[in-house]
C-alpha cells in the first residue's frame, strides 16, 4: 500500500477474523492508542456467526499452504501467552478417519435424511486427503466407539500436527484482549463504506440499541464480515453455506480425538427408505463435551444477521442419531446445543481473500471456508502488517490477493 499512515482503522465484523485482526493491530509495534483509533463494528454479538459454532480443529495439513504454518504456530503462541489451554481449550489432538456401520437405535426418530430434503454438501475439510479408509485396529482411547460398528480406522496426522480450540471462547478472548489495548467495540450493522476519490473515508452503521444511523471516519476499513461480505462490497465472490451442528455431554468421558467419519446407514435406520453414507465430524473437547457437525445445505438463503439463522431441528437430530449409532457414550449423553450457521465460501472456489481491494484503504479478509478458525491468527497478523507496515511480512500471501479475484 502506498497510502499515508492510517489513523482511523475500522473493522467490520466481530467473528474470529475481525477479532484476530483487532488483536494483532492492537499489539503491533507501530500502534499507539494516541495516534491510531481502532473501531470494531459487530452487527449482533461477538462470535455470533460460524466463529462461535464451528468445530475448532487446527491442522498443519489444512489449506491454503501459504498461511497454514504461520497460523498454526500463532495458535500455539497465543495459547502459551494467554493461558489458552484454560481459557479457550487449546490442546493437541489425535485425528483419524473412521469407517463404521450404524447400529440400530434403541428408539427410532424421524429424520430429514429420510424425507430427502435437498442434497447434502461437503464442508470440504477432507479435500486432497485419501478418502479410502483402510481396515485398521482402533487406537487406544477410542473405546467410546462401539467396536461392533467399526469397519476401518486410519490415522490422519502425526502427533503435533493437529490441535483444537473452543472457537467461541477463543474469539471472545481475542476481542477482550484487543479491547484491553484500546480497541473500541461497537454494536451495530454497517450499512455502507463511504469513499472519496476512490479512497475509503467513513463507515455508516445502524446502532444496535438506539437504531440511530451513525458515521465513523476511516482511513482504512477492514472487511471481515464472513458470508455477509458481499452486502458491503458487491464484488466479493463470497456466499454462505448453512451447516448444522450439535454439542453433546457424553455419559462417560471421551478421549482427545477428532474423527472424520464415514457411517453406513442401512435402510430402515431412523426411517430411512434407502441405505445412505453420511460423514459427520466428531471433535471431543477438553470440557468433557463432543461437538459434531453434519453436511452443508443451500435450502435457506443467508439471512440479514446471525440472529436470524433458521435451525432445522431434524437436521440436528440426524447428526445426533448418526453419532449415537456408533457410540453408547454419545447415544446416552445429554444434548446441550443444537445450532446452525453459515460457512463463508467462495463462489469461484479458492479463498480466503486477504489484501487491499481496488478501492484504496479497503482491505478484505474473508472467505475462509472450512478453515477460518485455523487460519484466523495468521490472517490477523498479515492484515495488521499490511495496515501498519504497508506490506505483509510474515507470510507470502500474494495468491490470496483479492484483486486477482476481481475485487
Ligand atoms: C459447521 C462448521 C464447522 C467448522 N469447523 C471448523 C474447524 O473445525 N476449523 C476451522 O478452522 N474452521 C471451521 N469452520 C470454518 C469457520 O467457522 C469459518 O471459516 C470462520 O468462522 C469464518 O470467520 P469470519 O470471522 O470470517 O466469519 P463469521 O464468523 O461469520 O463472522 C462474521 C461477523 O461479521 C458480522 N457482520 C456481518 N455483516 C455485518 C455488518 N454489516 N455490520 C457489522 N457486522 C457484520 C457478523 O455478525 C459476524 O459476527 C467451520 C464452519 C462451519 C460452518
């Protein structure tokens, strides 16, 4: 960037990308609260979108490879600096692919899979990985998976290559730490980015409480609105894919595994007319819960805010039935959360997009697909360098340049 040193920095969106951006800006050596103001505008609540409802898996084998190593390292560093193990459940995990055949449920429940509502879409985490499951014994610790259900198991990464955080707690912690260093967090929906001579000048938003329209000056605007990015910058090829997930407290403590499953559901399972293969992901968490998510769907368009996301209870029930069919501990556990959110995906494939757009001072950091939790600290650091040093120093992210995608 050749722009003068920014004074007023406005971040739009308090998901994990916006909060990590605020955190790294507020810790940049050139940042000083007396010369820079940083305002983060959030429409609903911090981590109210996918950042509060994601699984939280972190992996050296994620993508894009230009950002992953930096971000994986930063997660470890942040956890060390701020007691992340206690504060947001950071830990290394074992990760494997599990093939299984569903056992009959004690009680059969109606299922949306059975009623055949629209095609299911992969969230894409396993892209590039061998999808063929090799027959293998279960490792120690996985006793909570019913042995009579298992058909195969394969480790997906070596020790130290996969970790996890509780994404909502992590995102909220980043916001608190940024606020402690002077970032101003305001609640309201950004309506437009004002420009003069091709350069950003202000952001107009509707205050959440008073419903008043307010204007905040800006030399730099960082757009981190996830699947809503297009509402503020129409050239952004980013759309939302809805996905459902659940959190269960198991009847007995589980291990520290993340499992990518392929579960064969025979005809008759939960009123299914035909046999089906489903792929819920199951992440055990250190707070003695298990998170599980199902596939994406495009049945309901992105609503105007994260508060208006429609939850299809039958889709949550499908996930609960499927994971209960391979584990007594999960079947007999207590379902704590049933939720849905929108994954930010790129219409043209690829993503995330990180960098300055053709509008001077307008930076995009969005479209992180299924690896936004993993890649958030790296994104935040790169954006803080772009804003305050004028160029990204910590990674070569030229391939993520938004102007290459017509922005
Ligand atoms: C089911 C599921 C599981 C996932 N699991 C993982 C995982 O295990 N590991 C991983 O790395 N990633 C995972 N992801 C992906 C990850 O959740 C996303 O990539 C990431 O949360 C995107 O963060 P974000 O900040 O860009 O968007 P969001 O979390 O959507 O945040 C955007 C924010 O912007 C706000 N906003 C929008 N418009 C405006 C406006 N006009 N004004 C003000 N604020 C606005 C919203 O309210 C929201 O808070 C998963 C996603 C899903 C759906």
